[in-house]
C-alpha cells in the first residue's frame, strides 16, 4: 500500500538541500559557548518562597515523623481521597474529581458521575491544579503596589460604603470577568437593589467587548448524525471541549457505521475539528457568509468550485438527516451567520433535537452596560470608583482602546484577582482572590447543570473569595463564603443531607429557562481585504487560551496540537503565501493592520486558507508571572473593539529568524511515515499487512502472565487534544524543562501526540497519533542496560528502575520508538515552592542522570493489585485506569488485561483495525493502535 | 661499578609487591564487611526521642495491641503513628504529671505535633506497604524484631535490599497464620516447612518471580 | 623477512645504538621542544580537568546531546582512542611472534602510545554516564542489594574488554622495557637516576637465565595480546550492532571496526615515529625503511577498511530494508553528509599516494597522509554514531545533534591527557628498544658476513 505519501511540514514537502542543512546543523555549535545554562526561566522559579502559615516552628528533618495531634475523621495516611468540585474555564464550571493526598490536592480529573462530562477532561482541567500552586499567585492586599493588610482595606471599604449609601452608589462601577456562578449573579442583583446607581459591566474578551451575547443555539452534538460546522471548533479548546469530545468518541471507532457521525467543517484557520472532519474546507473569513447562504440555499452566490461542491454536499447531508443534523456556527463568526443557522436548523427540525435555543448561562449585562459603555462613561467622568473583579482589561483590551490610559482617569481603582497582573499594577488597590479549589462557590457547566464548588484545601495565602469581596461592597458584616453560597441553594437544596449529596455527586440539576432567543448581537461581517492585503484571523492560543494560563508551566510546554511548538505563539501562514513571500517556519514576520503591528515567528501551516494569516492571543504578557512574562507577541493589540476576530492587513518578513521550540522535527523526507498511521474503510477494514503476520521467532514468546497488561489506542477517536499528555505529566511528576531545553530536543513528556500530514499541503489530511511506551515483549532497550535498570515484569510491563539507573542511555539509543526521556540536568530539585506540593507521592521524583519513561502508571496497577491481593481475588476489568486513559474525553485509550478475552482491550486487539507500530521490528509491543476509519484507505 | 642497592633490596622489592597485593585484597574485604556492619545499616541504635517511649512497657507489661497505636497497619501502606490524643487517652488518667510526658501534654496543649525520630526507614524509592504484608501473614517481628522487648526502640534488622529479597525469594519460612501476626511469642510448629507451604497456598502468595520483579517495590 | 635494505644500517655499532637511545632519557637532547610540548599538553590537561569538573557539577546536559542523539562525542571518541591504541599491540606482539625485525625500532613507543590511548579511551564511557559515581555497579561484586550486573549487555563486556586490554598492554610494555631499564641504570651517572631505573629494572643482570625467563614471558604475553586486539574492538562494535538501529544492525561491524582501528593506529605510529626521529635525530635507528614498511602496512589496512565501506553500502541495498537504505542515503546526502564524505576523503584519497615508494620514504608526506587518516577515522566514528541515531525510525522523533562548547573542550582537553604521560615516557625511559635493535644489527651483520 504505497501511493499516499505522508509528510509533516512544508519544509519537508519542498526538500531543502543537504548543504544548507549542514550549515544550519553544524556551525552554530561552536559558538554556543555558555548557552548550556538551561531553563533560565525555571532557574528564576527556583527562588523559593516562604509559605504563609506553613513555615514550621522547628525544622523537620528527613527522618522525622510528624503524627497528627488529632487525626481527622476518616483520614488514612498513605491513601488518597477524592472530592467532587469544579474548576473554571471562561467562567464555566468544568466539573472535576480532585484527588488529595495527606490533605493536599495532587490531581484533577473529569467527574465520572457528571452526566455530560462523564469523566472526560481537557488539558486545561488537568493543568488547573498547577495554577493552585502557582508561586506567583498574589498573596496579600497591595495599596499603591505596597503590601497592605485586609484590615486597611476593610477600613477604606467602610468609608466608601458610607459614601455609596448616601448617593446610592452613583459613580460606582464594577467590571467583572465572565461568570456563570448563580451565587454571584444573585449577589449582583442584590447589590443593584442596595445601590441602584451602581452598575455592573461585563468584560469578556472571548465573546466581544460590545456586550455581545454568545450564540443563541446551544449545540448538543450527542444526538447529531450530520454536523456542518461553519468555523465552529467543536473539538478544540473551549468550555464544551470535553463534552463534545465524549459525544464524538461515542459516535466513532465503530466499524459498522450505523451510529457514525459525519462532520463537515468549513474553517478560516486549521483546527482540531478540521483535522478530524470527513469533509474539510479552508475558506477565508470574508467568504464564510456566502458559504452559509449557499447552504441555506439563498439565491445566487459566488463561490469557487470546491467551495460550492462542499456546500452542496453539506446541504444534501443536512437534509438527508433531518432532525438528526446540525448546522453550527463558531463563536467567532458574524451575527447574520448565527441567524442563518437558527433558520436552517429550525427548518430541518433540528431545534430541540441536536440543539436548543437557550438563554445564556452566564452574567449578561443589561443594555448599556457593556465594556464599551464603561469606556464612554469614564471618558465622560461619570465613574468615580471602578472595581475590576476577576478580569484583566489592561492586558486584554483591544488595540484601538488605550485602556491603561483611560483606566487611569478613574479616581478609585480596585483590582481583585489571583495575580498581580497588568491591571493590578496600575490600580490603587489590589486584593488577592482565592483559587476555586480553595473556597466555596458555584458555577454552571455549559450543558446547563450547576456544580457547587467545595474547597479541597485551605487557602494558602491571605486571600478572599470573590463572593466575600463583592458582598463587602454593600454589607458591613461579610459572612464566611459558605454562608454566602448556601442560601442561593436554600430553595432547591433544603436539608443538609441533600446538600451533602449534591457535594458528593458534584452537580445539581438546574432549569435552563429557554425563552425566545434574543437576536444575537455579534461582531459584524469580516471585511474583505483590499488589493495586496491579507485577511487576519485572531484566535485564542491553543494551550494558553486568552492568556489566563500564561504562568502555567505544563500548558506552556504543552505542544500546540497542530504546530507542536511550545513556549510562544506563532503566526500561522499558508504554504503558498509562504513560498510567495519566501518565508520559512521560524522566520520573523511583521503583521501590520490599522497602523498597528506585531512581530512573531511564522509557522507555515498546511491547510491554512491561502491569503489568510492567523494570530494567537494570550502571549506578550507584561506581568504574567515568572514564566508567562515577556514571551511571544501580544495579539490583543491587533484587535478592534468592533471586530475582535478579524481584520485585514499586510504581512512581510523582517529578515530575522528565531529558534522555535518545536517537539516535532521539521526537515524530513517523504515516505518515511508510511504505515505509522493507518486508515481503513468499512469495506476493507483490515489494517494488518501481509508481511506482519505472526511469525515464528527464535526467541521464546513472553509468557502471557496473569494479568498481561496492554493498551490499545483508537486513532479514529483521538482528537489530538493533549488531555492525556497533561494528565500523564501531572500523575507522574514529569518536570517542566523550559524553552531552551525543549528546543534542544530534551522535552520530558512520557506521552507525546505525533502529528502527521498527508496529501496536498493546501488541503491536507491531518493525523494524530499518541505515542506512549510500547512495553515491547521483545524490548530492545532491555538487553542494552548493563545494570538491569530496565527489565521486564511477569505482567509484561517494561519496568524502569530509576534508582538502579546509572545513565548509560543505551536503552534510549536502542529504543525504536524513542519514548524514553533523560534527566540531562537536575530538573526537579529547584522546582519552585510550592509546586512540589502537587507531586504524586506514589511516583518517584527522578534526579539528575537517570532515564525515565511511561510506566503504564505502575503505581495505579500496584495499588489495584495489592488491594485485590488483600482480598484474595484477581484484579477486575476496569479496576486499573491509566492517567491518560482516565483523562481522554473521547475514550480513545483502553487499557487492561490481554489475558482475559472478555476485557475491552483484548476485544479491541481482535479488531481488524488493530495494528502495531513498527511491527516489522519484531518488538511485539503491548501498546497497539486501531486504524482510523476513513472514506478512502491509505492505498487509494 | 659500585653497587646501587644493598643485598636485601631484592627481598624488599618482593615484600613490597606482595604487600601491595595483600593490601588490595584486605581493602576489599574491609569494604565488604563494612557494608554489612551494624554501623552502616544503622542497626541497634536508639536515637534520642522527645519522649523515652518504651515498647517493652506498653506491649509486654501493659499488653497493648500494636494496632491500638499503629491503627492503619492493616488498611494502608503506612502503619500510622499515634496521634497525640491517642497517647492522652491513657495518660490523661495515668502519670498525668510525669516529667517525661511533658512534651506529650505540651503537644496537646499547643496543638503542635510531637516530632519522633523514625527508626525503621526504607529509602524514598522503595514503596513498602504494611497492609499487604499483614494480610499475607508476615509478622511484625519479621522486620521489626522483638520490639516487645525494647525499652527504647531501635532498628532490629538491616533494611538492605538483600533483606527484603531473601524473603521475597522464599517467603514460606517467614509466614504464620494471620491471627498470629501480632503475637511476638508465637513459636513455629515442628513442621514449619509444611505450614509454610500450606499458608503459601491459602494466602495465594505470588511466585518468587512475581515477588522479586523490580516493580513490586520500585516505581 | 629477507629484505634488501637492512632495517638498521650496518655502519651502526652496538655501542652506537646504546648511546643514541640511552642519551634521550639521560642527557635529553632537544630539551626546549620537549619542554614546549610538555607545557602545551599540561595546558590541555588543565582544560580537560576544568571541563570534567563542570561536567560532574552540572550533568551530561552540558554536552549537545538530546533524544534521539543521546550518544555522541564521548562514545565516538571512545571508539576512536581505542582504535589508535591497536597499532601498538599489533606492531609489538603480532610482529614479534612473526619475527618481523623492523618492528624493533618502533615497538617501544608504539606500546607507550597504546597505553596512553587506552587510558583516554577508558575515561570516555565513565564521563558519559549520567551518574558516574555509580560506575561500580557495572562490576560483579557481592552487593548488599543482592543483584548482579546484566551480562547480556555489550556495555558490561566493554568494561572487561578495556580493563583486560589495558592490563595486558601495560604488562607487555613494561616487561619489554626491563632489560633496557637495566642498561640505562648502568649508564646513569646520577645516584637518583640509578635508583629510579634500578628499582624498575627489577635487578636485571642480563644473565642467561634472566634472558631465558624473560623471553618466555615476553612471548607468552605477546601471544595473549594478539587475540585481544581483535576481541576488544569487535566487542566495541557490538555496542552498536546489538541495537536494531539502521546503519548499526550489521554483521560486518566487528571486522570493520578492528580494521579501522588498526588503520588509524598505524597512521598514529607513523606520525609519532616521524616526529621522534626528527626531534631526537634517531635517523639511523628509525630508518627510511621503517617508514616504508609502516606506510605499506597503513596502506594495506586502509584498503581493507575501504572494503568495509564498500560492503556497508552493498549490505544496505542487499538487505532491501527501507530504513537501512534511507539511512544509507542519509549518509550520502543527509544533514551529516559532510562527515561521511569527509571520512572517505581523508581516509582513502591521500592514502593512494602510498603506492609510490618515494612518498612512502618521505617523512613529511607520510606524516601528512597519516594525519589525514587519523582525522578521517575521527570523522568516520562520528558519522557512524550520529547519522544512525538522528534519524532512526519514527520521523516524529528525528532530531539534530550540535556539539556544544563542552563537547569540544572535553575532547581537546583529553589530548593533553594523552600527550602528557607520553612525553614523560619519552623523557625518562628508553623510548626505543636498545637490546632488540642490537639483536637486529647482530643478525644483519651475520647475514652480511655469510652473504
């Protein structure tokens, strides 16, 4: 099966000659004298920080035992506890199950009992735990940038309250970040009744500055058989990623295609959704409405043949699946598109089936209370006091609003947030807020259910909850947060037992009042580019999102799903435009729009519409914490308040070059990828090749002991979201090594998601392939080690004994999959306090000079095995879940006992789609793959 | 030509050569012995504890069961250290103002933990679990020695890897009926071997291959 | 071998040889150049120590290593140094057993060079460990851990190969040295020198019994040394051949490595021979004929190595393995093609000059050619290591290797570790075998008398 040639980047597609490569490869070396100093960023992180309250009176020696004075009820040393709670994403609840050990949270996973999330999680949910331990969190109130006390603040607050009582809060404005907390909404209502003159504005950079409402249609793709998405990144980052991915997984990986979902994606810039779509179309934003009209069947439209063909097929598909189809429109798309999708779905009878008209879950300011209105009022000197709560407008304002200057015109500026960020820096007062895991609150997940957020750890710093801060605006006596949250639920959850139950299950049903959909006010149609201009698309960064995760090492070092770059944002540019402008990935380009410019490294992105350039938000922070500050470019500067997502402008090379810390090598020849990622069709479902038949070997087969652990990864389900990667990092104490080390090819991720392309670079197929350790039965690594540091267990695990390793690195040289990682330096001992508190006590923290790799989460296997052994029984199916498997929202990873023919993993092994990576090497991997199901197989 | 060396020079040369050889061998033997010495293994040393706690008194004289203080030994990897209030359950009645118990009372008063020095300790990269060993009929005494006879607690066995392996390679001789696990006075029956074999079967003890697989203790 | 031109001119007298050689340690001609060389190599040694200190302080990360290329300088230099050492043993032991007289002027310093080179080689794997302080875990000793090293691992054999080789080389060199030490002892004027040489001469009186015993021992050890030459580098090659990495997983490796080793070794000996005969005016003892023979051997070894190259290519295509062929092409045209072609160029092109007798006998040209060979073999080892590792199986984990500053400083510094002991040897010990050369002269004179 040749024919299809795989490749992974444009440089690879257009070969560059060996000599120029030699120059690139060999000559920098001599000059890189003192650059060995790794991770300058993280070195700074090393600056330790005394933990308020935790600084002991007497130094605790390593061999001291510190027993309780009174052991808390039900606490078992050496065991972990789980609490259902939630973390926030764009103000939406992401229901999680928090694992705590000895009272400290160490891991977050999707709440398995939650009907919508069903245990699935996203990279952001997984990484939220690190934000809790962020050493740069604000720890005390600041007045004019100098440490102050809550007492001082409360004192001031008293005077202000008195004044507001006089004038009913005239001049008092509150600018609040996106929130869905019923309690917070209640408090806002109460505040308004207490101080009628006060006004509450919403600052939501990801929906729009003009007080736009999100799309009126609440998609529920679980019931959809045909989805036509107009620039709606269903599977990409967003509050619904986990739920959508779960629905996706349920409708994929099944050879009898009855329940299979067909996905049409028209995207203005490549996304994960586009990568997985059955029919993908790249289209510039200016033509998206035309395309929509074509689908709606609205008269004459001017489209290219390919666009027209796509539209026709999409239209047909929608009609064939009336009531079970869905036309969905991205949050970034202009208003008229939303109304079109509303019409079409109503016409097709999809409303109520695959989507419903839902009132927004979150806080919506009343007319005239948008962010832009606030700006107007400040200019008009109508604002005397501005409380910015859980928002960072100074950083996130569009380029055409000089908010810093405007903000300065407000006499009293108070900022409440987790960090001393750009806004805090120029406020009179900054007060620290609690991390959601530290205090009571509540919020609603995008599916409409509510979650009561219960604290899983005592606040680490002298901070308060957002509810307390808000309450203090009108009330002299502020009750503890729990007593603020509890009343919200007094009606619904009366007695304490019900309350306990609600906390335990982690969600509360909540009526989602569905009135008539308000005509959505979203940004106007994307402007058409003038001659010589390109269209500029602005999107949240795939891992740092709107910038709120900038100080999160895991997400910074997480390869962006499509680029595989880390630690900075890139400027995505189409292959054709790149060759036209003689630009290569890594060249610095200058994007110019409305006399505002940014410089960023270009990334030649296959599938990018030809004359479209994509910028990514979230970087270029000036006060983003010790690792989030000063990396990447700030795309907010390029936004316009009226039109946050699109603009037009020019792009040109600056002539400079940067080294991108990409985890996937660029310059490659074609053909090498053949057979690594496979696609089958329902007609020809067999992925196994003739030459890969079970062959006799001189070596004895590895005994299929009881149990024989194995893993199967379904490439048809995998959406490349990286949740597994972060989950693995958080479960297994995998260190963050910094941009410099990643650029040197020293990233530590035990599990990586490889990204391959096939076909025409303008419109390629994109494949994701997660690669953990294969746990080969005939492991090449094992015969190389002189000291028995990597050996095979009777249960078929390829063990790595860190404390025996002397670091010859033979195992990695011999490993055909290159899944082993080496501690080139001491990556762990100078991790900043308090991040060590997150470490998993059941996993050894590796020191310098030892090899490490995926263990199939042996600590979990051992736990289950011992428990079963105590009860004198075998380990049950599903009792052991690896971290990656548990995290995967699409259920793409299954793990279990191959020796048990009834186990899910054994069943999948028998699937014709099952194939092994590099099977011809005779390593007999325990990790195998299920080929992707496509409409044409690799051969064709 | 004058002689350079005395007559004995040759003998000296030989002596030195042999001496060097013997010294090398001796050095190896010393190192060998030292690595197995009580000093190196921190055996039979009683560190200074905040309170001179006597297991002998509490276990043998008072007959308190191990689990009264080490309450999680059957349910968790850690045996569990007694919280101060556990001590005070008795000592709020007995020896209420004994000088030696001052730190305990102080701990309760100030709600500040007592810092005991750990005696039985394995390296961080060793994941030992009490619960499974108890469940499989491995007695306290196997690793902790006759702790019931220790006025001051000390490490009875050298916690070298070999010590663990010896048992994991051939568990039978170290097993006893589960109900005798906490009994320090238990005497093996004459046919201990047979008993060992029986318990191996009854408790589904794994094969040495599985027990000595690195992943059993190291992750 | 009956050759027309005698290895040592008949005009030489026994006394002449003795004085000529013994004066080197005793009076030391060419003091100044020697001092300059020593200072230089001590400077390098200092650099080496600095690099190693930094290495142990920070970790192997200071080198340019990464995943996939997690072996580079340390390992390829290990192979290279060990290769240089080979010639010494070959010349001394094998030729001794084969009764090749011409060796006698070269063997002594060739052996010394071997010892120094093997010491350097032995350092490399230790430096390259992630946790060198646990090196002793590679030795099978009764550990309290109750575990043993893994004897399947080629690295485990490495330790033994190198240690054995070092011991035997040292023994062989020293035993060969004893009679001459006695000579120098007797000619020494200063008390200090007398004692110094006296002790190491082990009371040698040159009695018939001494000679008998000495002969037996010397030849026995030679007999042990010869197979070692083959075994050591075969073993080293298995370090690569054991993995299934394309470009390594080949049966040609053992002979390929041994020949390459001898090749670079002889070149090295030629270089040293030329330098010494020049600086110490030993022209009568290390004669043009010696250079001639050395050149011939180098040429022969070079051609056999070239065969290895050719066969590797054939092997690759013959296997039909896609990845083998890909790696092969990568060596020809890939990012590190310069290393491959550099090796071919330096190893085999100038070498062809040695077909011409005049070039073989011209010290300058021979020196240049030998240098290019040593460099060429350096490149070859680098090429074999890096071009195979940086693109092995999964394109997603391909990655380039750039040698860092510390890679270079450790390597260049190590040249000091090689030169310093060698220079001391030249200064303080008879660097050319006196008695053996006398034997040669003796035999030659007899031949002349009868002929």
